C-alpha cells in the first residue's frame, strides 16, 4: 500500500507515556490497523515507525518494541494482506540475529500467531524462519567468537522450536516447508561459512522433532548439493602436474615439497600413483610413476579450490551426522534414503570424485547392514538387463572399487559378490559368440575388468583362507578370460597385467598366450569400451584427496601400499602377527584376511620382487624396463582420467 515510514519518535513518546494494560494495548493496535481501511493511517504509520526503528535501542525502547510485537500477536485477526502490506513486509524481513532473546521471543510469538491465523501467511512465516538459518554477512567473523556462538544457539534453537510449534498447529506446514528449504539452499558459489551453517540447519531438521515429515528430503537435497560441488571440480584441478618435466624431476619435487598446511603426519602412508604421461603431440608415451605423499602436490592443487574446500566441510558435517544417527540407532533408516539418492543422483553423475564417500562412510559405520546392502544394490544394478548400459557400467565400477578398498568388508563377503559377477559373465559368454567388439560388449568387459581389479586387491586374502581358496579355484575365470570376446585384450592393460601376475603366482590358472602391453596404461580397445565417459578408467573409491574427510576415511580404507600380493616374498609372512590385529578384531570369521595387507605407513620398494621380466606372460621390455629393474609395476591407487581426443 506504499505507506511512508514515520521517522520521528512521536509514536514512541505517545505510547511510552501512557500506561496501557495488555488488553488496552491490543485494542489500541487493532484500532490502528482498522483505521487504515477507513482512510486514517496516522496511528498505523506511528506503529510502522516504531517497528522500523533501526538505530540502537535504549532499554525502554526495547521494552516498547517487545510490547508492540506482543500486541500485534493479539491483533493478527485485524491484519489484512492488502491494507497492511508494509507491516507484513517489515515483520517478515526481520532478522532474529539482530535482536536479544526478549525481542526474539516476541517476534516468534507473532510469527506463530500469523501462521496459525490464516493459510495466507503460512508460506511467508516459514520463509521468514528459514531465512534465519543463515546470519547476516556481518556476523560471519563473530561466529568464531564465544558471543557469536551463543547468539547462533539462541537464534537457531528458537527457529527450530517455532517450526515444530507451527507443525503442531498446522499439520500441512511440513509439506510447505520442504520446498522453501530447498529453494533457499545456498548455491555452490555461496561463501563457505554461510553454506555450512545452512546445511547444519538442514541436518538439524533431519534429526529433529519433525524429521519423519521432512528428513528424507533434507538428505536428498544435501546429496544433490554435494554432487553440484563435486562436478565443479575439474579432473585437471586434482592433479596439475607438468608433464613436460622428467618423471624423476616430478617425483623429487613431490617428495621434497612440504604440504600446504604444514601437516605431514608420520602415520600418513605413501601412495604409489601412476598417471598417464603425454608427449608434446598429445599421444600416450607411457607411464610416469610418482611417490606422492598424501597432502603434497595433490592436496596443494585442491587446497586453493574453493569448491573443494566447501565440499570437504559439508562432507565432514554429513559424516558427523551419520555418526550421530548410528549412535541413535537411526543409521539403517537414513541409509535407505541415502541409497535411493545415490541411485538417482550420484550413480548418474559419471566420474563423481568425492560425493560417493558419504555412502562409503555410512557403510564403514555399519558394515554388516549398510555395507552389505550397498554392495548388493550395486551388483543388482549391474546384472539388471533393463538398466541402461552406462548405469550398469558405472555400478560395477563402484562395486569393484568398493570391494577393493573397503577395509571393513570380510573376504568371504567379497568372494560371494565376486562369484555373482563371474556367474553373470559366464552366462554372457554362453550366449555371445564372435570376435572382439568393445562397444557392443562394453557391459561384459566392464564386468570382467571389475573382477580382475578386485582380485588384484583381494586375491591373497582369499587364497589364505582354505574354503575361500577352494571357492576361488572353482570359479570359471579361465573359461571367461579365454573366450573369443578376449577380455584380457580389451580391459585396461595395467589391471590385466597385475591380475595375470598375481594369478600366475597363486597358480589360479595358466595362460599360454603372451600379452604385449607396450608399457600402456590404456589401449585403443579399453578406450573404445570405456566410451566418451571413460568408464574403463573410473575407480570411484580411489584415495580421497579432501583433507578434512581423510581422517574419517583413512582408518577404513585399503591403500595399495597396504596390499600384500600373491607374489610378495614369503619372508614377509614372519611379520604377519604385527599387522593383522585390526583385521582379526573386525572380522573374526576371516582371521587370515589380515595376511593380504601390510599396515605399515610407508612403502618400501626394496621389499618388492624384481623378477617381473621372467614371467612368460609379459614382454621383456615390460613396464619400467628401460629404467632398470629397481622399479616394478604396481596397481594404480589413482589413475588420471584420459585426456585423449577420444575422451573429450
């Protein structure tokens, strides 16, 4: 209605000098509201001026302000959306962060009265409360101080209490609240402190008194935002290495340069990372090996990435929320929502880099329930013939990476899931004949690669347990791998070579054919079956490079430097007792599982076998041969995504 706001203090003096009872004050306010429709707006303008007072209020003015808000609560039946538009705009635009507890209580009493009085005001009331999830920008630095933390607690506790009160009075309100929370959710460009405090409120709703009505959608919206942040981080920003330098020069730089944050814990393991080396023409020129301290060059490149820093903070909030759900016996319920969200969002976000670790951590908290359900869901997605090929390939990539990296998974469970994959691949071989066709049989090849990848990590643990050894030896792997579709020629050479080496040492089967890999990380055939999304090179649970998340993931994670392969020197068995404690404690039914891992924090290259060139299945100029035999092939803990023209 465009009322000019009164700026003088006549209204203050007039109302302050008269002692009104509560009922008289309500009557006075009602008259002021009703007079507007009659063309008399003086009293209404004074009321607006009183509420709009922006200067620092004296104690008596604060008392008058509180009294006026309470009087309005008793007069909500006289408030009209048309005639009192300026009053409503003023009320709904107030920030609780700017007031003390008395004003907060009076204002929220008014909001509650408006929400309950008419459905016309419900959305505005809910929107006003949600807008107070985040403080004004001027409060950001204050949140780091005790008084700022106290103000935050005062505001948010009242906001959530009022939301519950409105839900009690207006049962429809939770359904109206959800779209408002999602619509107001900060985008990926919002400053980190603001988006963090907003997500804190979303998780508070998920675990609060109205969680049964709004909780599921809070988790879904949060996962969507995590994926949004994830896709903003380009693969090139994760590893920004200069491939024009020699491989040893890059290796020395990474070993010598300290981490950005100055933290280099002794307990952090050294990862042996393989990345594709490109010459000036953009063609594959072989492997480069880098001993990357976790927290060195990779973390340095992510350290300045604002999207990565926001994602890191939000994922830690999510991890802590999952811990509270587990402590409260709610994790299974929450996991159901997370799994549905994963299937509709993360699984479709091909080559997601970090968001999937929410699922991983939930599984680590409850391996027997969540951990098992996640693996079965992924295997179900892979074998489902009605699902799109890319979804099936993505699912089996997640499954392979999960089974390989999950320190909390028993060897027996991994063996059972592997058997299901092998059975599917065998059935596929029975109904498909013909020559190699990477595109037509891409789902089959992705399944074969997943089997080999998992066995690179788990073969020794299975061979060390008699019943699992028998189960593994009975699998028709040789039939599948020797089929005319020739998966050994199509899957990533890096995985095939490591798998065959371990299979030979374990006497899993014999391979008469010699495979010439030409020192390649990938081949034309693997690029063909991987497609434009390069799902042949997608290992979604490779080591997480987010600094804050690392402390949650690391204790539950199998790094390649921990894996003891079937060809490791037998003399290492003497140290098994020192490294198996955690595994034996976690998995009493797989006591021997520990013997496939080494929990040392650093990788000692001298402990590795130097006889790779003696194997009949590898060429004499095998990987690193030109650099001498002191370095031998290791499975990649993280493979740089292809930047070949075919993948762009």
